[in-house]
């Protein structure tokens, strides 16, 4: 019998690994850093056609230099609804 392991595994800068883990629901918590700059190009973290997932915001802070740090936990599959436009 394998011993239980406790701890944390972090991914820094490997979008391919993160997308692979996301596709198999293997990420427990996301820390997304939003920088106050627009570069115009880049690779998407969440791929088109990826597994639909709902998230709960569990923490948020802004650094002195304006970087927003948001912490999210997946909460399962999203539910979708519809609404009629106002007349």
C-alpha cells in the first residue's frame, strides 16, 4: 500500500501542463494574477472547447503596484439558464 502524501504542487508558467491537468479536473485551486498592462497577444490559459467549470472566488487582493491576485476553487459543472429580453 502506497503511503498517503500531503502537500502542495504548484505550476508556474507551464500553460500546457496546466491545460492538461484542467482537462482531467486535477486542479484544486487557481491563483490568477492580473497585471495592469495589455500586450495584445498571448496564449489562452483556458482553451476553447475546454471542460466547462464553475468557480468560487475564495480570496482577492491588490498589490501596491496594481497587480490583482484572485484565488478561485472549482465548484463543479456550471448550470446554464435563459431569460427573455425585456420588452
